[in-house]
C-alpha cells in the first residue's frame, strides 16, 4: 500500500466536486457528533458539580476547549485518510464513523441517563476503537494517525476518570 505525498494531500481550487462533497461529509459527521454530545451535555456542569470526583479530575470548564481541539484533529485526520485513499471504503473510514457514534453516545449515557457503568463501557469501547482506528490510519496516512494521539490519550484519561467517578457516586450513577 502506498502512502500519499504531501502534494497529493492538498486540495486544489479546481478539485472535483466529489472531493469537496466527501470532505464536507467528514466535517458534517464530526459536527453532528459534537452537536449530539453537546445537546446531551446542556446541564452537564450542574450534574458534574454534584458528583464526587477524584482530586485529579479537571474542572468542568476544561472539557469544552479540549473537545473542540480533538474534534478538529479528528476531522483533519479523516480528511487526510480520505484524500490518501480517494474513497470512504476500507476499515479506516469505517472505524472513523463508528467511533463518532460511540463518542456521541457517551454524553447521553452519562449526563442524560446517568448510567455510569454503561458510560464507562462506552468509553472503554471508544478507546479500543481509537487504537484500531489509529493503526488503520497509520497504514494509510501516518500524519493522520499522529493527529489522533491526543484523542487517544484524552480518551484513556476519560476512561480512568469515568471509572473513578462511577465508583465514587453509586447513588447518582
């Protein structure tokens, strides 16, 4: 399998319409996941404040900016992989879209349904999907895989935090 060169990854003004549609689809999918998560998190700050948390838990205000950056990196990485492949076929893009759905589900499970254990399982599944996606992206476009490292690390942290918060709040979660 050959990797695309930097010049092949650039979108030129005269690029075919299909390329723009594909890139728009990726951006819209990432935005949909972000909006779905944020809709579930409308009252997240109040609920998060009620929870007993470990001393190493970040403040609620940190989550929004971190997720904005992670969604941006996700979209760029997926666009790089799509451009390198020229299609949505293949395990890399399948994993990308599946992880978006699992990602969006976490906020609904945790903040809306207060299902701590199910949200923890969702976060662990997301982390495993990210490992697989990172490996698949590496095979197609290495820069795309490297752009996913902060997402993988943050999700690993989120799994650990979810486990701790779930254990500390049996009555609420």
